[in-house]
């Protein structure tokens, strides 16, 4: 692997299957000239949001709403995308990532996260379900980057699930006009037209919150979910700890974060 982003790129055949393109620019992700040591604690927020995503995927699966009839759209901040991509693959979902240049994100920041998680991402097989992943702070027009309705129907898609880094409690559904207006404002304004076009085409649409940091109760819900799931704890050791920290240390980091955040 010559460049960390190579691990996250897809073949043209895979992309053509869903009528999608991909935009993972190498120039956004450059190795810093200085020597930098990346430690697991730098990625606490990545893991927190990733496990919020894992919590929601688990719930969708239990409700029977995570299968080949489902197309997923994930919105999360750029630093959290590489870890979130691993969570998606772990759940048999193939993430198609679209990155755009942001003035507040340096090439070193991109490089640190993609390089840290690249090898772990490659360990998981390609998923059978499909997710489009956006940097939630990018103003790119999302409506042009989702397969059109006919292509989705051709692939047997019946429902579209948005998983959002927003402001509601973890697992809450955005369904009131006020909540949707707030969610689709600013950089994500193009999601409003996408939502309307998918709705008009007859897809079942659900929009859920995945960020556990929104409320203390949400965070406790995520933490309980992690601590009671041995498979996830082992996953944290392999991916987040990478041999430098065991599950007890990592859980303590999550518990300490709660004290400082709320």
C-alpha cells in the first residue's frame, strides 16, 4: 500500500454497478515532513461517533431494516470517516466515500486518520450492502452524488436510511418539519432536495441520529452498548488499541471523556 487512501478506494466495476463515482483526492492527504507519533487517544472522538453508528446499525438490523433493500447515507465529520468506514465494513456495508477540500482541515489531519486505520480497513471483506459517506461539514451538492432513483430501484432498493451526525439524542428519528429544516440547513442544504426527490420516487425514508455526544443520556447508552458487547470490545482492541491498549484501558478512556464532555 503506497498511499493510505489506496485502502479505501474502489474498483471502477464496483462503482459502475451502482452508477456512482468516487472522489478521494491524494492531494488532500499528504504525509507530514516532520515525524509525528499517532496514539489511540487522538482518536477518541472517532471511536465515540463510530460506536454511535454501530449502535444504530445494530438497531436497524434488529428491526429488520438493514438488508439488500436498504441504501444508506452517512454524514459525519471528516476526521471520523476512516473509523466509521471500518464499522460499516464490519457490518457488511461497503462505504463509498466522497471527500472535498476544507480550509480548516490540513493534509496532515487527513493523513493521520486515513493512515492510522488503513490496514485495519483492508482486513474486512467488501460489504454486500451499500453506503454513501459524506463529510458533514462539506458544502458539496449531495443530490448529484447519489445513484438516481431508477438505478436504486433496479438494484432492488426500497428504503433509504440517513445516519446523521446532528443534534438529537442517539437513535432519535428526525421527522418533524422543524427538525428536518434544522438538519438540512447550511452546508447540508442540498440534502433537502435529495430527501424530496427520494420521497417523491416512493422510497421509504428514515433519518436517524448517530452522535452519542449530543446528550449525556445518549453517551451512557452508547457506552453501555459497547461494554456489554464482547465482540465490539475485541474490535476496539484490534482497531483502536492496535496492540498498545487493552479493552479496559480503552473503556476507561471513554468513561473519562464523558466526565470532561458533560
